[in-house]
């Protein structure tokens, strides 16, 4: 999990401090987060496993959006 958050999340979150997030962007970020969790657990799409079940197996919560909000807060405080 640490490797995923450190290496894989860094690419889609690059520059997120300055983004204006739309609904489309939020859905895209949530789908990236779920894709990462599914890949960690080796869950295939034909298995029809719900997102909540995948998160429970990984022992994670959806927190990519909270990470963006925290980064935005830190960035605004910096300016």
C-alpha cells in the first residue's frame, strides 16, 4: 500500500494543489483509486466484486480526495 501511494498516486496527483475540481475530475480520481486497489488485490472485472468489498479487503478508505484537499490547504497556507 505504501508503494502504491508513494509511486502510483504521485502521477495523477501531480500539481493537484492548483486544480479546480469538477464532477468529471472527481469521478476520474475515484476510478484511479479503485483501479489501484483492485490491482493490489488482483481482482478482475468479471469477478463482479463491489468497490466497498475491495476497499474492505485492502483495509483502506477512499482518501485520494482528502489528500488533494489537504495539499490545497497546505498550498494556500504557503502563499
